[in-house]
């Protein structure tokens, strides 16, 4: 009797077997990427702000210290967003008529808060504490990136759990001397740029990191990867 | 196809003679026509439409229940603290258990060269797959946040940098059940190929031929095909056999691993496997008896099959009975105050009536199967199977609820009352199961055509 | 300090608060411009819904469908929305863009993200509960006791803990209203000023004030000023839970009003005549008294004290007694008389007493005689004046005055006898002598004695259009129906003021936050009458104290007072008083001839909602009432024997075991459908659900007051019965009446169904004699060896190195007062689930206090056992979680990771202690904006489908550890206090680091009475218990 399928059906059938497998794995891989993509994490995306505040200008340009605005970073979990007053301290004299700064002056006049968009936004079930990281010698740079190079603020890192764990599992890779924490130009030691700590020169981050771990009494990775370190 | 008259076929043979595996006067053609006809016929029987209609309605109930569950949370069920698991887990274990007979019949009986399996293995396998589908539903929806459980239970490199906890029996479940489903499905699919080919060749219209043609995957029945087919089938049988034992053993570990008195025992795996086969065969009978009657398949599913199933039930039923006794004995023998309290609670606690019902269903009733009269009466067998099926559900209820209800501290003892949503979910899965099964009967050969042929005297000539 | 409007818009995370404030404003404005009927709709819709819910509830008590209970009565969309929102907070979903709102001008003292503590005090029943309040960005989130204050010593009771929820109650009164219509404050002021002018013209005739017991010097001086300005005006006082008997008794004994101050620490033998000084703050000084009393029971070897209790209603005090005797209220006086005679006061009136009672008296008398000057006889505040007088006479005779008891001037300003005061007012209202009535606080229509018929009096009063009732209250309550003007009262956390504690010490009340619904204080209302309407509360208080303070350093002095939370040496000095020898005549003569079918009807404040003021407080509603463990309803205690006589019990219950077995028949304990009985007192009837309570004296019914208010919020309405409706002024705490069975049933939500220990001995106890013989009685069976487990021993992995957190709970000291439970609610954002869910066994409290009874139900031995998470080292919950949502921390905690939990509930099934709680629905309130203000920002708010449990307050541990690490040191012992530990009046809970050998907890763990709960399961719990040791009189049997 007549064939109900064309010959090519055989090839199709064989191909489809392989095809399905490939397709599934492709979809899986795609999802895995999506999950880590800026679309989800907002990494490297500068949200709109009421005032186009430039860290580059204020930090690199004017050389302001982080703590001038983020006052509570050393004693509180929250680094602190400067009150309008802080802006006005300078801008009462400088750029007093700049259109860009009108929202600031408006806020100061009316007592209504400026409504900044959060750039570094952890989920509400994550309890991050700035002060302890500062105290243990984690530089601002390690999490926030080269803020002094950012005309508009964006998140340098994904802030996803796997990213946090990178450091919590091997802190020595990131630690720096306490006095360098706020230094945006600090470079990790390597063969070409040694770092001197307490009179001793270090040519590799690991060596320095090990020393700092002891010095600053870091708890073991086991300790700082216990769930309740960040989740309550 | 009009149902044939029951009696002339189900007549008892003289004492000492076992009924035949096949009715008299079967030829290769009759086999193909009768079995293939069910599928290929244009006219759909009225009873089929009725049953499917009802099944669809009940499936609707299932959807409602689950939809509402997703919207409001597991609180719509009767569960609480201390009884954190209720109907959902009971149903899960029950359905998984039912799923056992299929693989057992197709794989183990095949390896043991039991020729009587051929008439029932096909729909037994189907039953397995559909049952496991029902079962698979529960572990997911019974969680508080199914939308997360769906992807957190599987290990993959996620952005949280954490893995599932492989120490947990629930994870073992995920793998055990999914493996079991996959293998059963393959086994079933492979077995169907030659029959799809037959249907393809028998089909009148082109579309039908194309559809079955695709499913038949270009089967031409050449010696080469048969050779490869046999090998694959045997391999899968070999794979499936250990699964029959492993799946329900793993399921039983969900309980055995815990510290709850009444769960924390070492003999759960054999106990559960036996129970599973017990209920599995009960379900085979529950499906086979109406099926052979409605479609007049008495020639292919003969008293012999029913009797054999009954015998298996009797055997496994006895193991189950033994397990119940053992449970009590261990409780007493351990002389552990919590175990003793558990036993006491089974016998005299607030739920004792369930326990006694269970004893009646699973120990007393099956004893009737000692009698040839009962084994040879489809009606009675159907009844017994139904009773046993209820018994097996109750067994899981007793294990899950009665153990949790009173564990260690008297102050935290509690009661469990199911809600209408619990019932709707259980009922719904039954409806869904029926729906799937009858669709299967309508569109796929419910009895293995080519294997039946192999049993015919004409076939024997070939050897 | 007071806060500025900024504070509300400055919260972190910003997402938490911005919508909140906006919606808050919305609500306010919505109600402000709503008129007449619309206004009521907005306010009462919810009440209607509630009523509907209750209707259904009565129809099907047990199988109440889940959608009628207040928690899950929410629209699908919202639910789905919330659950999706939660899903949104997980793994691979996009986070919504959040706003962040910095201050415009940031207050100096504020460090964003750091809590600040302020001292203040809570006025309660005519005295003060001194507090420290934790605030986050000027939102109070948690109250603690003030450690420097004698009246607190750092501990609190459940009322103080829960009071914060009242402040964030969305059902609070939110607008000034005139005859129900919202009006601006200015209009009110205008109209009242007119009123004031008028009364100035008539010397204040017809001007009346009604307040509760006032212990505020400032308010007192204001009232005096008012009464000077309006000589004809009168100031009435009414507290439903008043202490008139003490007043009268003290008049009888000393010829003047005095408050007794007891020194339990100095007493070797304490005899309580129905005095529940270990039960609640309605016994002034409860907090420090229970601390003092238990200080003598920490170490049995160091001179343990002995407690004799004769009580008419089972109380937690009776539960701690070494010799407890149940007695009818009427019998207490006889017992007192007989006891007095034995210690040489007056002569026995030949009282006929039962053999047990006689034995008890003999033993007590002997003990008292043995320890003259080192003993104490304490009369109950609910007892007759005679008992008070007798008790003080005995103390005098035993030479206790000055040793264990002192007498000071009353803490209440210008004390009066409240019953008389309210009756006078009612009479004047009827006879039309009153034109202006100012009611500040209280709810007389609801809680005045039944025969005073205050409501009816007000109706007559209101009939005259000219008359005006001005009400100041935090809620719109039953009295509001008669109010011409209603002014929302400021919560004490919103107001300036001052108040004296039981010993007279003054605390300044300072606000933590600006009034949320611009409420006013009593002081500010009174100020209107003395032409200081514009003076803010702060100035009123400061002005008064400036006048009191001598010396020019006022500012410093004031700041110090605010900082410490009290003003030094303001405690009243002890008065040298002479008790008159004459023993007062029997007052309860009417007892005779009223026996027979009559039973004694005893009235008591509800242990969790007190006089009804807390009826809309969800935490207190869901907190199990001590002893009965019932919630959401008040019940009527009757003795099991009596219940059997009425045929209420399915089995005869001669023993506790039998009563539990009866429960097996009944089986259904989470919601006992109890028989309803009708109590008839002098023709007034009320129907109440009976409760067979072991230890209840036979032939007596104990009713609990506070429930049954007509108008209250969405939490409080629809539960319980109104005991006030039959409370006669003649016998306000105990009278006689008839009881009859009805065929109605009412289902009660109970959190514990079985009160026997079976053979599991969760509570180990002994008495002094045997303890000395067998000091290790608590650890008879040895714990299984560490290697007898398949679970990993984390010690081998080098864990528990730095810290090993652990807890020890002293069963001897626990008085079952439930303060810890409520503190836990407040600290950990625990959700309330509602009555129906409790009936289904889904209560969420992380720390429960199990009660056990032993022996004869007529007079059983009672034990309390607080059960938090045991933080097992071999934790059964951990290995079974498929997603690893509960894991072991290196410090030995069983960490619970809510955001990881998918809710299989396996961990709870596998928990031998059943301390885990599950969010079966979306129990957490994501909708009411005002509630968000009160949440603890350091603890995740759990959503639906998530398991939760006690964490040892890990947020506090982390905070302390971070502080310590920044200072490069270890966490000091006592630096971390769990919420339960901090609130405990008797310091029954010790928490700390086991690794530190000098820590309190480490020492207690070494104590020979220390044992693990269910040790034989080998879970190796970090929470252990110190077995209880009682100190019965060895000669008791001979007595």
C-alpha cells in the first residue's frame, strides 16, 4: 500500500530526538543567564534620580570623603543618605541658581524629602550591616565599585547571594587595611604594586588578606556563612 | 461493540482445571479486529461518553480546589500543628502505591515469563503512569509555596549559590518518583510501538493512519526491528524491576527517617512495597472487570487473569497483615514509652475507629480470596478490590495522621479534621485518573495486540 | 524629646513607610471630610463584617469555613498579590524599584538604622509601670522594663508589653466628633470655652469630672486648681478594678487611707489570704514583689521561703504555693479570723471550717509564730475590708511592721472609694444636678456596677439638650454613645505626663512619637478649664515640676529625670501607723442563710484583657489565659465536681487523668464546645461558657470581667460574655447567686488539651526534704551518649568554638504570667491568627507556657513550663528539610531561613517539642498601614506558606556581636537578652554563652537540678530546665 510518509520523515524523526534535547538544554541555559542578567539585577543600570548627582564630580573632582555624606556608615547598619541640609551646606553658596539643583532647594524650602531611587537594594529579608564590614577592612570599592568614576550612580555588582558568598567564603581575597577602606584609588597588592601594612611589604593579596584576617579577628567562613549571619 | 453475555464465558471450568488464558476460537484476525476495533471504530459508545463527561466534571472540581489552594494557602485544608501532613500526603502515598502493579506486571512477570501478563500489562502500565501523575501532583501542591518548591527542589546552579539538601527524604522522593515515571513511560511507549503499527495499517482514513504512523515511528515489523525491540524491552524490564522495590521504599523513608513514634521504624520499606502491590492489583481488578465487561473482552481478560490477580492480592495482603501485627509487636517489644503510647493510641485513641475499619478492609476482607468461588466471581472480586482500595487509603491515613496527632509532649497533642477542600482534591484526582484512563482506552490499544497474537496456537507454529 | 513630622517619612527601608504615612493621611482626611452617616459607614463597616462572621461562627463553631475569620477575610486579589510579592522577593525575580527618602534636616541624636531607647512609664490601674521604649527612627517598636526603677527592675508584665499594639491600633478613635460628626479641634475648643465661662458664673455647679484612679501629680494639681476655680464642681473617680476594700480596711485599721508596701525578700513565711501578688499588675507592686519573692527560691539550700495560699479563684499565685487551700470567698474571712485568733489577734468566732482548712490554718499559724518579724500576712485586693484589717493586725501582732511591711500615703491622688463616688455621680445625673460631665478615660456605661445603671442615668442626663458629656478616650466605646463631644485621647507613648508607681516614685511620661491621630491628654483637656488651653502637654508637666523643684539647676535636673525615667527619692516615706486593736466585725454575715441552691459568684479581672481596656488588643486576645489556656473568650470557672453535678462531663472526672481521658472521648480539644450556664445574681442574668477548672472551690463560679462590650474594634467584638452586666455594687468581687444549666453550647479556642504529664515527666519536681536526700532527682535516667546518634556531631567539625548560645529556664521561678509570650509577639513580629484558626490548632506564638496538673482536681498541684525552641544540637528538624531552610549555625542555633522555606512542614512533624509554627494563610497583616509602623525592622515579616519558630532573638545576638566585634572583644555575659528573658518578672529565664564559664547560664547548666526536656530522644537541647523544688511544712500533716 502507499507510503503515508515521505522518506524525509525518517530523517525528521531522528533529528527531532536530538532537537528536543538541544532545545531543552538551551532554554535551561537561557533562563540561568536571565536570572543573572542586569534585567533582573539592575546591575550597571543607573535609575532616574530627582537630581543627576555625580559621585565622580564630588569624590574624584572635589575629593569629598564618603563619610561626609554617608555619615552613619561606620556605626550603623545603614550608611545614611545625606539630608537635604548637607547638600545645602555647600550649595547655599555654590550653584545657587543652577536649575539642576532646584529640587534640592525646593526640598529645603518646603521640608519635603528628596525622593531618590534606591540603587543598591537588597531584598528585605537580607540584613546587611555596613559598620561591621568597614570595621573588618572591606573597602567601599569591593561592593560599590569605582564610585569615583560614576557620573551617575549605578550598582557595580549583582548583589545576588552567590556574589555575597564569594567574599564570605574567601574574605582574604578582598580585605584591605582599615585605613584604606574609603580610599577609592587603593590597589590590591601584586608584584608591581606592593602594599605596606604595619611596616611590612606585601606582594600578593592572599598574603595580605591572611594577615588582615588574623589582625581583624575575622570569624571563620563557616561562621560568616551561617544563615543567621544575614537572614532572620 | 455490544457487550457480550457474561455467563457463557465466565462459566467455571471443572474442578482442578484452570481457566484458559484466552477464550476459545481466537485467530490472528479476531484478535486484531476485536482489540484494534475498539480504537479504530468511528462510533463512540454511549457509556464512554457518559463516563468521560462525569470524569471531566470531577476534574473540574480538582482544578477549582487547586486554584483556590494556590490563591489562599494550605490553610484551606484541615492540617495544623501538630498534624502537618494530612490528605495530601495520604493521597500521594496511595496513588504511588496504586502505580506499582503496572511495572510489576510488565517487568517482573515478563522476566518470570508469565504468559498471563500479556492481556493486562498494557492497561496496567497505563494505569501506573496515570496514577503516578496523580501522585506527583501532591508533593508539589502540599507545600506552602509551590511556586518556589517547583524549582528549588531540583539541583541546579542558581544565583543563590545553594543546593537542595540531599539529606532530606523529600529530595529522594523527587528523584525516585520522577525516575519511576520516566522508566514506566518509556516501557509503556516502547511496548506500544508494534501495536501502533498495526493500527496504522488497519486505519481507514489517512489522518488516522498518519497519526498512528508517527507514533509507530516507522515500525515495519522486520526481523531486525523485532530483534532490537526485544532487546530494548528486556533492558527496560531489567531497569524497571528494581524500581518497583525502590520507589515505595524511598516513599516509606519519608516516614521512617523521622523521629515520630509510629513512623520511626525500620521495616517500613518492605511493608510499604507489599502494600503498594496489594493496592496496585486491587486497582488492576477495579479497572479490568468493568473494562472486559463493557468492551466484551472476556476472551482476552479471562477468569484466569482475575484469579491470578486475586492470588497476588491474597499473598501481598497477608504480608500487609503481618506488617500490622509487627507494628504492634515492635511497639510492645521496644518497651519504649512513646511507641507504647502510639500503639495505645491506635487501639483506643480518638481515631481508633479508622484503625479498626482499616483492619477490616485489609485483613479480614482479603481472606475471602482463599475461596475459589470468590476468586472466580468478577462481581465479588470487584467488590473486594474496592474495599481493599479504601483500606489502603485508610492505612496511609492511620500512619500519617494518627502518628502525628499524639507524639511526645501531651500539651501539644492535637486533632485533625479534613475540610471540603481535602475531599474535593482526593475526589478530583480520581476523576482525572478516570478521564485519562478512558481516553487511553479509546485512542490506544488497551490490550497488547501483538503479544496476544504470540499466545495463539497459530503463533506457536513459528517456534 | 518629641519628634518632628519628618520622622514618619524617614524610615528605612523607605519602601516600608512611604505608602504607610500617605495612607495614614488619607484615612485621616477621608474621615475628616466625611459627614454624618458616611462617617459611620467608614468606621463601622468592619464591625458589621465582624458581626456577620460571628453569626456564621455560632452556626458552625468547629468547621467554621476559613474565610469567615478576621485573618483570612481578605479578597483573593490581595492575597494573590501578596503571595506574588513574596515570590518576587525570591531567587530569580525582578525587584521593584524602591524610593528612599532622607531627612531634610536630620536630628542630631538620630543615627539611621540604630534604635534609640527612651525612658517613660505606663499608667495602669492607678499606678505606674516604668518602661524603657525602643524606638526606630522615632517609631516605638518595643517596650522593656526600666532596670533602675524599683517598680520594674527591668521586667514588664503582659499589659505593658502589649500596650504598644494599642497605639498602632487602626480602630483607635481618630477624630474629634460632635454628636458623631467630625469637627476640627478649634471648634471644640470654642464650644468648651463657652461652657467654662458659663460655669465660672455659677461656681461650677453642675460641672463634674470622671476619671479613673489618678496617680499623676500634675493632673492632680490641675484638678485641685479646677476645684478651686469651680468650688461647686465635683471630681468623681471610677476604676472597675478598684481597691475600695483596702481603702475601707485601712480606715478601719489605721483610721486613715494608707497603702501597704510589702518586703517579700525579708519574709521566710508568707500567708496569702486570696492575695494574688504573683499574678498581675492589678496587685500594685506585682513586678518587684514577684522578683523579691522568687529571690528566696533560686537556691533551695539558701533559706527557701514558704508560701501558704488560701484562695477563692485559682490563680498563678496559688500554683506556686507550698500549701494551697481552695476556699469560698466568704470562707476566706473566716479563715483569716481563725488564723488571727491563733496568732493572738482577737478571738476565734467559732467559724465552722473544713478539716483541710483547719489543718492549713494550724500549720500556717505555727509557722508564723516561729518566724515573728520574718513573716508576712498578705490580704487580697479583692477581699473584704475586714480581711485587710485582720491581716494588718496580724502583721502588727507578729512584729512584721517595719520589717516585712510598711505603710505609705496612698499613691492615688486624693483617694476616694470608687463605688461610692460613681454612685453619687449616677444619682446626681438622674436628679438633673449635672450639666457638664467630663469623662476622661474609662468606660462607665460598660463597667460601672450593674445596680448603679450608669447607662440609664446618662440617658436621663442626655435627654436634656443643654447638658453636655465631654468624653476623652483612645477608643470610641459604649460611653461614646452619650457623648456630645468626643476627643481622641493620646496614647501614653504619644503624650507628656507623670505618674507615681506603687511606692510613690514619680516617673515622667515622655512621648516617643507625635500623636498619630492628634489625640489629647487628660492634662490638656483640664487645662482648658484653667485657661491654659494653648499650653502644650510638655509645658504643663514641666511647669508643675519647676514649681516643685527647689534650686536653680532645674534644666539639668529635668533632663536627668527624663533620662532615668524617674525622679530620685520621690518614693513615699513609711508612716508610723498604729493599728487599732479592735478586730472589725464580720462583714460577710449575709453568707448565712444564703447557702442551699445558691452558689458563690466571684468576679475577677480577665487575666489577659484586664478590665476590658485591652479587648481590642490582638496579642492579648490570643495569649492563652494562665491555667485554663483558653483564648479569645472569657469562660466561667466551676469545679470539675460541680460540672459533674450539672451533668456537663461525659465521664466522671475524679482525677486529672480521668479528665484527660474524657478529652479523648471528646477528642476535640482545640475547640471545646462547652456547655453554657446561666448565672443569676439578684435577678440579673448572664450566659457564660462553663469551664471545669481544677482547683476551683466547689459551689463557686468565677466570672472574668472585660468582655462583652457593645462597641469595640474589629478584634474585640463578638467574643465572651459581659460579667459587668450582673456585677452588683454590694459585692463587686464576690457575691451569691444561682446557676442553672442551659442547652446551649459555645466553642472555646483552647491552646492545650491535655494537662497530665503521662509518664513523660516534662516537669521534674521535688520538695526540700527529698531534694536534700536526692539532689539529682531531676536526672534519674542518664542521657544517651553523644555517639548514640546518626546526626552529625558538629563539635567534631570545630563548631561552637566562639559562642555557644544556650538557655536555662528555672521552673521554680516561673509564675506563668505570660509576659514572655507577649514580649515575644512584640519582638518578633509574630502574627495573630484569630479564634477560628486557634481552634484549628494554628496559633503562631513562638513561646508557649504549658500548664500541668497533678493529683486531686479539687486541689491539684500545678506546674508551668515555658517552651521556646529547644535549639537542639541534634536537631530532628534540620536533616529533613529538602531545601535547607533550617540549618545549624556554628553557634548552635537552628537557623530558620524564611525566604528559603517552601513550607513542606516536615520539620514541624519531626519536632518532638512541636515549637514550630506555620503560616497556613497570609496571617501577617500586609494591608493596615499603621501596623507597619510598629513592626520590628530587624525581623522579617513572614508571609504565607512559611515555617517559623523561636530564634533565641538572633537579631539581638547579631546586634550585640557586631558591637562587640567592632570593639575587638567577646560578647559580655548579659549583653544579649532575649525578649522573653528581659520581660520576665522573676528572672526565670537565663540566656547566654555556654562557652563562657562565668556566664550565668553556664553556671545554671552545671546546677544539679538542670535537666533536658525529652532527654531520652537524644536531641541534646540547648534549652534546659531547672527542676522545681517546693518547700512544704514538714509538720503539715501533724498540724
